């Protein structure tokens, strides 16, 4: 078991990639704090893991004091804290014409500031065990889609946060900070967004190969499998790194114009 007895907070772990990570980490021996906004969904994940290895914490990720409450829940329940996964995020459509200040700040509060505050609150406990942080970003961090402007910029800022803290916190406190940038993943929320755009429930079964060379997009379980390494001792001294998890190169790729567009 690669995460035996490690205690890990996973924000936004009641659905999607977060849920897949909670289940995979538990299978690797970890004890996890399942976080979300809907108790029923979070409790289902915890029940699947088992009461002795999972705790549930319901909180709005960008609310005042959430970081401190999450850390307190982990330490109170399991007696220690070994890792933090900043996975929770706000994903809303917005471009230069439709994004106002409140929308922009709300996105940054959840996607950039909340991860910073959780790392800050967890640091004294992570330092004791030379623990680790994994931030979940997005390949949109590099430039993003026109209608995901605030989200994309917030993930770019998260990437800078990872590289900055990955250097300083490892040198000064022995705590590793790394990031994975998933590409297009078939989550419940992604499926719901496509339905809202008028696409059929089977939209993901017939995608242009330029967007899905494998004939399909990524599954949450594949992101979870990759995440295990960064929370485990196998990661060794690696810190301040950002790894893209997509089936084609993101930077410098130029899809042919005839490929068409997939709604964001």
C-alpha cells in the first residue's frame, strides 16, 4: 500500500476527480477527509471507504475559516495530517464581455485563494511529517478557452503558487508542493455542462480524434492513479513541479481548422 496510514484532506471529493482520488487513496491505505458542499454525496463516498478510514466535512471552500476547520477535522479525527489535495474549484462560463468583478473575484477565491489558505493552515502539521501538497489545476492554465476566462486565469495563478511554494516550503519546511493539470475528463459535472449546452447524453462517444486521439477522453480514475505518486513517499525530494495529464501535447499544438469546435 503506497499511502499506508497517511491522513489526507481532499477538497471537492464528493464527486468527479476528487471522489476518484478519495477511493483510490483509501485503497492504497490512506485515511481521508472527504470534503464537499452536499452531505449526502460526501457521505456516500465515506460509506464506500468505511467509517474507520474516512471523515466527512461539509463547508463552502471559499468561506471564512474553512481551511482551519478542514485541518482541525483531520487532526481531531485521525490525530495527524500528512497530505493536502486542493481539488475543489468553481467552473463557470465567462469571457471578456460577460465577466464582471464579482464573478472574477468569486472564481479566484475558490480556485486560487482557498488552496493558498489551506496550505497555510496545514503547514504546521505537514512540517512535522515532511508531508506533501498536490494542487489540481487544468491544462486551461496555459491560455484557456474564450468562455472559461476567469477559470483559466485562476488556474494559471494556481500554477505559479505551486512553483513558488514548491520551492520555498520544501527548502524551509520540508513540505513538497506539486501540481497536476488534467485535460478533458469525463466527470459528472462535465456531462451536466454538455447537457446544458444541448448535447446528447452520449456526446462523449463520438468525439473528433483531434480532441481525443484515443477515441475517448480521460476518466477520473486515471487522474486518481497518477495522483497517488505525488502524495506517496515514492515522490522523494521532487517539489515545485507541474505535470500535464492529457493525451496530446498542449503547448504548440495547432488543431486543423476543419476539426470544428466542442462547446466549453
